[in-house]
């Protein structure tokens, strides 16, 4: 099911030979990470750039053409990119605008307070 999602970009990081772009869907408030068909799912320059060749930046509001939801075990936010269509910048948000997407998700660590387990 092809769809265009409007997201606020919160990440544009290096991944393998490309980039990983992710953000929040402005309609649902859920995370979305557009992925390619490549084994590492990274996005090439032509797949992620706007028509003018610029890159999505944090806080950009963008329209991303997607083919469909492709959740993986630990990446439920994956959506397969329609690589034949360009992304469109629809605006920008402020950090204050993002407050409407905050929520208390509970503990971040399964062991309560650490990122590692005591080896004893």
C-alpha cells in the first residue's frame, strides 16, 4: 500500500555506505524509519535528498513516499521507501513544537537504572 508520510526528522546519521533517516509521523506520533531494499537498509544520497540536492536536517518536516510498513524484530518503525519518488520539505519545527510528542514511556532500562549488568 503506497503512502506518503509527513514526518519531523529527528535523525540523519551514517549507516554503512549511506544514511539512516528517522523521525516521528505527525499524524500518528509513531516513529518511522524509511529503509531501502539493500541488506543493510541504508539510504543512498539519491533516495533521501530533496529535489534541490539538500539533505533532511533535524526538525525538518518532510513528506516521504513509502511503499509499505516493513517491521523487523527490533525495528518496528521500518517502512520501505519508494525510491522512484523524491522527498519534499514541507516546513520546519521548533524544539518547543516537539513537546506535543513527548510521553512517559516508563523505564528505559530493563534492569532499572544501568546500561550494563554487574559481572559479579
